[in-house]
């Protein structure tokens, strides 16, 4: 248990686990679902580490009731999940038909959660663009089309799900929605590095199409504008009645100077500017970070006066996904990291923290605290931690019993939950939610099923779910620190 002395979490603080549609649902061709651009991408040889795709995933489209039971058993107050755009509007576009079966699926899920006093925390877009929008006009690359199509999709969701939730007991004022998950990943991994769908890149060994020096920055801007346009509609048409909060969630890890060499100190800020400020500065402050313009010149699109009015202030809170800390050194030619080199090896040769299964992740809770302070001081908005988690090294090849005894993951969450409490009680930061990633082991994008982030182990042969020790650990921590478990 945390070493922080007992002090209750704020009354309205919510915690729960997170997932995303394409990572868990499977059933990609049933009940009228249209294709998403992850369907074929993940089926293409060489795109995932183990050659496996999202056709079944954790089979949650069929097993969703079991998932809800599991959440109830863990005692969560909220569940973060995403909607598959192509289930709701199979062809995606603003003149394309809505699929009643898609609406019904998510309606049933929402009802079942509310029945258990679990607040639905909905993400509209977690990376699964309808394939037909990509084929028709280039998807996220086409500002004129995508902003309108995304806005209409969002509107269909606000109409279908927002109102019904509102009438449910006292949960009325605490329904939050996220427009987008991690625009940096959408742009850079999809159109720069080309490792995520649609896999566009200048690297011709990887992709026959794409331009990594221009497309990610165009896509980033179009994602921002789509988000902001959906928020405008929500605020004008739905918020007066539904009273919900709406915002965006950004990925971003703490960037720490490698040493006190002034060049490396500046490099850490440059890394933050590109990882976080690229999106957060326009949305919360009304302009791109000056360093982005300096680095990219005219390759970074300009916002018109009208656009920036739309964008500035378009998120009610700061949505934060964070996993690790990088040590930053000036140099290198990677624009996606702000021309900064990342390492986990300190100048004295020691490692920053425990290594996870994926190369990009080490356990360093102090960085989480620094990042919370940085975001609070820079953007002055309540923070929702919408993802945070750890993949234990080699968990995928361990015998079940060993995998369930996930001490490295427990250690990670011991650190992050202590820091969370310190940030709230000692640093005075207004933190309103915490979502460990993920409820289940699931389809880990380009890693396939090799890398496991779940608090629940999934046996992919039987689809049986087994709680890991870390899930029990988190349940205990939040039970202990919560003063609001009687509020319903
Ligand atoms: C989250 O992204 C996702 O929202 C979630 O779907 C996913 O399952 C989870 O993380 C676990 O990975 O070396 O250039 O390829 C986390 C943010 C940002 C972390 C990109 C990995 C790798 C950068 N990710 N980063 S690169």
C-alpha cells in the first residue's frame, strides 16, 4: 500500500480502467460494421510483430457482459472505452446512413454500466477511421471533408448516447467525453513513421505512398480542427441540456534533461513542445509552440484567424495519457521528437527504471509527478489521467500463474498511485480521474498480442479472463483512499 499518509481523495474523484474499440472488440464484419483502416492494415503481413490482427481481439463485442461484470468486481467508478465509428456509420461520411445495430450495441453497454453505477467515459475516436473515408478522399489528410464528417459522426453520438445518460439518477453532471485519443500517435505513427494505419511514410521500404516531412503536420492540424468543430457543436447544441464535459486526451511523457548542460536543458523543452505543445498549446493557449515553427517553417500549416478562435479553449479539461520519462539530449535528426535524442541510460551508466516489454517504457514515477506539475502550471485546467500503465517483460510467454503474479506492474502502480496522491495533496493539483491502461490484455497495435498491458490476463485460445495481482492491488488502493464509495 502507498506510503503516503491517509488522506481521502476529493469527493468527485473517479477511477476506472480503459480500453479502445479496435483493441478489444473483434467481430469486425458483423451487424453491419463497416471496415476501419486498421482491419486490412493489421491483416497485412509484416505490419504486426506476431502477424496477428484485430479480427477477434479479446472478443469483447460478444463478451461485453463479462467485461462489465469484471469492472463491477474491481469496484471501479468509471470505465473508459471508445466507439467504433464504422459500427455507427459504416461508410463514415456525413451523408452516409447510420447503423442502428451499432447504436444498439453501445446503448446496451452504457445501460449495463449505469446499472452497476459505473460512469461511461466515452472516447469518440481511438484510431479506427472508417476505411471508406481513407479511400474516398485521403481521410485525415483532407481538411475540407474530414472536419465535416467527423463533426457529423460526433453529433450522431451526442444525440444517441448523451441524452439517455443524462436522465439517469445523479450521474447527470459527471459524464465526460473525449473527442480524440492521442493526436500525436494518429499523425506521427500513421503518416510519419508509418507503423500504424494507414501506414504512410517516406520510407519506401515501408510504404509506396506518403511524405513524412509534410503529412504528419497536416494531419495533426486536421485532427485539432475536427476535435474543435465537434466541441463547438456539443457546446452549442447539446451541453445546455446534457451538461457534460468534453475535451481531448493527449499522449505525452515527461522529458528530463540528460544532464545540466544548457543544450540538453533546452532539448527537454523542445521534446515537450513537439510531444505535447504541438496540440496542447493551440487548444489551451491559442497558438503553436514557437519551436514548432522554428523547426518546420512553412511545413507547419497556419491556422486562419477563424480557425484559431474555434480551437482556443476547445477542451474543458486536460486529458493526459502518460507512461514513462525520457532523458533528453540535443541532437539527432528526428523531427517527431523535436530533434532530440531519447535515452533511459543516465550519465553514470545506470538505468532510469525497470524496463518494460516495449523498448520505449521504463518505470519512473517521479517523472509522472513532474509532468503533472508542468501541465498544471502551464495550462491551469483540471487534469484527467486517462491512461497510465506498464507491460511486464516477457509476460506473454510466461506460464499463467507467473503472469498473474505481476510484481513489476504492481511496483509501477505503487509508484504512480503514490505520486498521484502527492500531486493532489502536497502539490495542490486538481486531478479528477485516473484510468490505468488497460482493463484487459488486448490487441497492442503494431505489437500484435505480444505485449500485454492488461490488469486482467486474457488467454487468447479460450478468451478466458484472469485478474492479475495488479488489478487487486489497484482496487485496494482506491478503496482505501476513496471517501466517495458511498456516494451512490
Ligand atoms: C497508448 O499510447 C494508446 O492510447 C493505447 O491504445 C495503447 O495500447 C497504449 O498506449 C500502450 O501502448 O517509438 O516513436 O514508436 C501510448 C503512447 C506513444 C507510447 C508512442 C509509445 C512510441 C513512440 N505511445 N510511443 S515510437
